[in-house]
C-alpha cells in the first residue's frame, strides 16, 4: 500500500487487508524519520525494495498486488511498469494518469536509476506533456481504478477514464475495471469504509457520499485482490 501526498503510511489499509487473510505491507516514502522531508525525488527502486522485503516472508512465487492512493497511484503504476516481473495486479484509487511534479511544486517527484522521470506541470492533469503520461499499457497485470466524480483535489474520474481509454486502445490484455462514483470526493481514495480519526489531510472532507462510496468499493477491491492472488 502506497499513500498519497499527505505523507501518511497507509497502515490502516494494510490492517484491513490482513483481516481478510492476505499478507500486507504499508509503505511510507517521505515525511518520516530517515526519509525525504517532501514528496520530491523519490527513487522508484525504494518500492522495488519494499516488495523484496515483503517477499522474504511470503511463500515462494506468491503474487503481489500494489495499492496506490492519489499521488501513490503514480508510484504504483510506475512501479508496475518498470518492475513488471514483481507485480501481478494494481489498484489505483482517485488516480492520476500523468506523473506529476514534486509536492510542494518545484521539481520531479520520481526518479529511476537516479534520473528524473518526466513530469507534468501542476496544472497539467489533462496530460498536455505527453512524456509525463503514464504508459499504463506496459503493466503486466489487471488494474482496478477507483475514482471520484466530485474530487476537489484533482479530476480523478477524468484521469481514471483516460487510463482506461489508453488500456483499451492499446489492447492491454490483462483486464481492467473502473469504479466511478459520481457523488464521491477525494476521501474515496482512502478506500476502507471507516477511517481512523485524524487521518484526513486538511481540506479533504469525508461526506456521507464518500463513506457510501467506500463501503461499496472496499468489498470490490478485496474481491479484486483475491482474484489476482488466485
């Protein structure tokens, strides 16, 4: 599990997944001791190493699903592209279809082999910088996209549809599903029905429509994980 720009480690999702009988690891990647202070110049290899650590406690050859929330969806998709031999399925909640820049703005968010990956300007969620568009068709596993129609952080419904369109037009053969909740906001991305107190970042509300959407999306996500593991 890879969280978003708030910097929280999504242990609450890992605990919920573990309660379903699935081994789970939540990954912090900035704003914690020993990690970068900001979402800036994060090596994708960090997530590869996290998967390697998880595999040390799993049976040999156990499949791996990565869940990325908001900005973490970029890390999840990019990791599944560049380390496709390690990742068997992807869940991207309130996702982006482009690699955005650092947060706060001012440089790249993601590095690979020490070099910045192309990134979009802060106001370029439509993907005007074609080099920054995430080539989701290069993943080698099924993808579940969970998006919010009333997202006031970024247009996750529009971007999820853009990812799906790219997968369909490229003939991506591993399958994908889009769960779009027209009345939900960005807190849909936290995925579990009941959120821990104090989790939400400032400016992100948790309305009844968001909770209803998460209650519908969560069992579907669990089913998706089970299908990938089988």
